[in-house]
C-alpha cells in the first residue's frame, strides 16, 4: 500500500529540492526527478505538490532535461531608477544562471527585504518581506508600505519606493508565486486586499 508524505514533510521536501537546485547542489535532471517523486508521494492537496506538478506538466522531463517552463525560468533581472537616477529598488537575490528563484532578496528604500514565495505566514500581508539580516523581526507590507515589528507598526516606506517595488519584474513574479501558493495551500483564507488577489498593483 502506497503511503503519502504528510503536508509538512511534503513542503520540507519541496523547499529542500528548490534550495538544492537554487544553490547548484543538484542539476536540472535531478531537480525534475525529485519533483516527479514528490508528485507521486506528496500530500495531494498540498500547495507544494501542486506546484511540483505544474512544473512537470510544463516540461517533458522524461525525454528532455534542457529547458524548464518559462513560468519558472529565464526571467530577466530588472532594476528601476527613481527620478533622480538613484536606484530605489535593488535586487541581490541568489539566483542560478537560469533565473529560478527560491526566494528574493531585494532592497527597498535602502532596506533589504527577503520575500519567500512559499511562506505560510499571512501577516501582515501575502506576500510580505522579512527584514535582513535574519535576526530582525520586522516585516514589510508591500501594498501599503508599513513596517511591522511583530504586531506593532514601526515605520513606513515612502510611496515612491513601493511604486518602484511593484514595477520590478522579478518582484512581481515572486509576488504572483506567493499568492498562487497561498490560494492553493490556504483556500479558506479571506484576508486578501482585493476581490481578485491575483490582480497585482499597477506598474508606474
């Protein structure tokens, strides 16, 4: 009788696979083979299994390991300048040459934030950023610009910085993944800012 992984084990396996590929520990072939195992043994209703299946369905992994679906790879890096020519949004994510993102580290308003597309935490928003370095407890709401230290508002970024953030292609990709993941993993969540959470704020 086939036994399936628990939801927690499925997510841990998925994130470990992503990070291993992301940091060059495994190549594309092993990456896709591990996703195939997860597709067979992972929690059927879990977001990690659903995302693994989406990657595999967009790629004929049995016959060709050379390319991954465009939804997950080959994203151009994008850095935007404010009106004075100074960069208000800077990326410093650790991406592989193909552009696959396990998480995104990006500077907004002079502060570095880490965005995880597979974060199960909803506060203060989906998605949200974690202040770098990792020991900080501050989080960023990228919709309204508020910074929270635990549950208290501790500051707010300028509107220009938030507009630049949402105009960044790599951030929009990461935000879309975070929203899709949360919709799959937490279908009963009702804290969305808009009726259609997949509708991202407009670019400037």
